[in-house]
């Protein structure tokens, strides 16, 4: 998590945050700090950071509950909340949506297996 000097060239940045866990994908990254807060960094071209505007982050994820698990996959993101709800956002077509972009985290409706 540093400063991009040129496309693909990064300068490391010192931070006072202690990183507990890190998830890295080719398009974006997530990290959890020592307080349990989750942050995202990347281009956000498809809303994969969970916000409806372009920026590179890092930025704290906007969740209505505590995140217990998170995953980055191409331009799509998934998280599980403390309630057990599954959230998704990013490239909507990867999620079975009719839209190209799902810009903010939304609950994935799950049905029990029959």
C-alpha cells in the first residue's frame, strides 16, 4: 500500500497501522488491521472496493456489521458478516446480476439446499 509512481511502479509507504491479514488479487487488495477493520485498495473500475466512485484507496470498507471473512476475485468481492450473511459487490455479471457493476456491498440471497 504505497504511492503509484508510474503504471505498475510503486513506492512503499510507511504506516502506523499494523496489518493482521492481507488478501491480494490481480485487480484489488483487502487488508485487516489490528483493530479488526477492513480496508480496500485498487482501481475500483467495477465497484470492487465497495464504493460508487473511482479512486485507488486504501479506504475502510463500508459494512453494516463486522466482517469475519473476505475474498477478492478479479473485479468481484465477497465478504461474510458476523451474522453469517454473504455480501458481494463488483462486476455484477460475475454475480449473476443483469448489470455490469454492483457498486456497493449487498446481501446475496441464499436458499437452503433441497
